[in-house]
C-alpha cells in the first residue's frame, strides 16, 4: 500500500515527474533524433517528448516540458539552431509535463499556441478524482498567448505545419501536429507507443474520443510516417492501429462486466484485462488502472 501511495505521488500525470530543482537538469540526458527537413525530436524520457522545426524562419517547438528540464531542452535546440531563441510554440494539451516550460520561453519572446481549454485549465485546474493524481499549481504566466480552437495550418521553414484539434480524447484540449512535407507527426499524448494510454476522464477525456483521435491521425498518416509519441519511442501506423484494437476490446470487456452490475472493485478483482498485461501494462497506467479508466468512462462516475 505504501508503495502504491508513492507511485501515485510520483506519477501525477503521464510523466516521470520529479521534484523541482533547477540544478537537477545537470543529471539528465537528452536524446536528439534528426527526422530530416529541420525537424528534431528532443527526448529526456522524464517528461513529454519535444519536437522542434528549425530553419530560416526561426524555431518552432512542440511542447515545453518541465521547469527543471527546460534549460536542457533549450540548450539542445540552441546547438541545432545556431543559438536562436524559440519563436513559436504549440502545447499539445494542458498536462503539466507539456506546458511547464512555457514561462521560460515566453520570457525569451516565444508566442505560444494552444487550444483555449489549456488556458482554462491553467487558470482553474479543478479537483482531480480519478487515479488519485495531484492537482497541479499554475500561475497566469504559464498561459498560452494564442488560442487555437479550430484546425489551423502555418507555413514555416518550408513546411506546411497543420494543427488538428481532436475533441474529448486524452483531455479536452488535445492538438496533434503534422509536418506535411517531412511526413512527421507529433501526436502528443494521443500516442502512447505499445502501452496503455492515459485517458484523463476528469478533464474531458473519453475512450471513444481517444479512439476517434487515433483514427484522425491515421487518416493523415501513411506507412512511412514517423509519429512522435507524447512519451516513449517513435510510433508507426501499426502501433496506432494496435492501440485502437486494444482499446475497443478492453472497453467491451469492462462494459459487459459493468452491465452485469459489478462494482469497480469487483471488476478489478476479476483482473479481466490480464491477457493485455504483458504487452501494455506500465508504471503509470497499470492493467488495473486501465480497468478504472474504462469503468469511469462507462459509468460517468469518478469516485
Ligand atoms: Zn498528458
């Protein structure tokens, strides 16, 4: 039980959150992957994966990670961009491990685009009930500067960069980013390569919306598309299709048991998603938590 309490405290969202200390970044590594056309993936594996598009028009960044990692991220992009500051950012959603670098980059002149629900959440994070997560603390300085409520496209560094909003999926604020000519996508936390996804039922996420979002990504991708995940390794089309098949099946298993009148505790005791554990279970979204997510999604109850 003690162990579980610690786990809940550590995995307050979908990241390996650690204590805030600006010196801690010195102990972290960053892995840079060149995806061509000026697009680089910056991974610390401690927080959401960042992408940058670098070229003559400036530096565009997808997600900003956490305070204690942001200097590491900025240092890595500066090495690639000949010491340029980041000009334009998009937050894929409001979870703290994707937005807490916003303050740092805003101070250095960056404009930050996001769905309006990112600003609403930062102003009022509300109580989190499902999965025992901590409610994050934000100040107005974390807020994005440009609202993106509809699909948008920008042209920068020779790339057509399309921003797609997918309603009620991982959260109610998700945007995925398509670098068209380069055939690279940043899927935010809609993409969770070969592991159970976190679906934030407390904040407008839903299983059907999550599946619809994966289908939206598949629509604009092909077998060669490199799909940067919110966390973990790069995904391919097959990985997204496997996620959909898993979600459809696990949802129907939990739904059937719920309709038989079983309580959440009774369903958990049956371990009905056991056959998925080996391939999909991980530290934050365990097999048991996947049951809980489906149960809340089906019943609308959060406690
Ligand atoms: Zn997230």
